[in-house]
């Protein structure tokens, strides 16, 4: 049968087809409904996110510390206090770890957290390398390059087994000394008993290492990492070859001046 055209609507269809105007209208309604559903879903999601952040469940609730023996947990909790009650998704583990590493006796800190706001912190403590006094205060030097005053934040059993810095004038001087001291060969560091700030008129940064065998090494503390390297000053070889000498003075001209034992 011949096809007829509906001139009024401007849309061509077969007389046996469905009413295309109704189909188009239905499609338009369906699209509008889908659009409204999408808008509602977005609004609901936004509302849920806002509700989550407003709800206490989204905040950091507690910190649990492991591995700390010389650092009191109360000191770590106090350092972490600014992060408590902050939003979990705004919590930067990297920043928090760096802040913990800046604390005395902290070498590393590994942080893990769950979505419920509970944070676990595994502390790797630094090792004490020396201690000293300035006035009435005792200062600790550790191998993470910290110099800090001993106080109630720490429970350190005994300092007597560590080398003692004597006559150092300031914390800044101790820090400059520590920077170089950590670079010394293990054979020297393990044999040091005491370290005396011992300046003379021409050497205002001179220190004297009192060794556990009674020998002494005299050197500038700002140059000692280089001057006491194994390549330039083989401590074991000097002690063995010059057993009747007690003091070895090293100058920046790399000459070792030796003084016989009295």
C-alpha cells in the first residue's frame, strides 16, 4: 500500500507505525527524568560527603606508638596533638613523619592509618653518641644529628657509658662538633672516652680526644672528619708503631705531631 505523509507535523511515518509524536514526547520525558535523577544523585553524594566531614567519624581519633624506649610516649603524644581531631583525608602522613623525625632521638617514623581515624606510628630511635653539660644542663647528642637538653621527656638509664663533652661553650658548638664527629671512622669513635674543648691562642676550635687506652688525639673539630680519616690518619697503625707516644696532634697541614708518654 502506498505510503502517506503527514504534512501538518512535518514528520514522515507509515500509517501502520506507532504515533511518532508520542514516541518523541516519551523520549524527551525519559531524558528529563534521567537528568533529574543524575542531579539528585549528585546532590545526595555531596550531602553525604559534607555529612561525613561534619561527623566525628571523619577525624583522627588516636595515635598509637611502637618502638620507643628512650622517648616517653607522652612526648610523642604531645608532638602529635595538633593532628588530633583533624580531618582524616586532610592528614598528611609524609608531613607528620618529617615532623616526628625532627624530634630528638627519632631516626625514622613509619606511619599507617585506617579510615576510622586510628593512626599507628612505628618509631625507630636514634642512638646516643655522646653527652655533655653547659652550666647546669645536660645535653644529649644522637646519630640523627640532634643536640637536645635532657628533660622529663626521656628515660635514659645511664649516660656514663657514652663519651662526655667537656668545656664546650654552647649548643651551636656541640652541633658543629657532632656534624663532623659522625663522619669519623668507627675505630676512633668506639675508642673515645672523653672529648675536651681545648683551644689555644692559634687554634680556637681545637679539641682533645681522650682515648680508652690513655692516648690522646688533638685536632680541630671543624676539620676532624677529613684529618682523622683512615687514609690520612690510621689510628690503629699509629698506636701500634708508636706505642711509647701518648699524644697525636693533627694540623691542617696533615702533619702528625707526636708527644712521648711521660
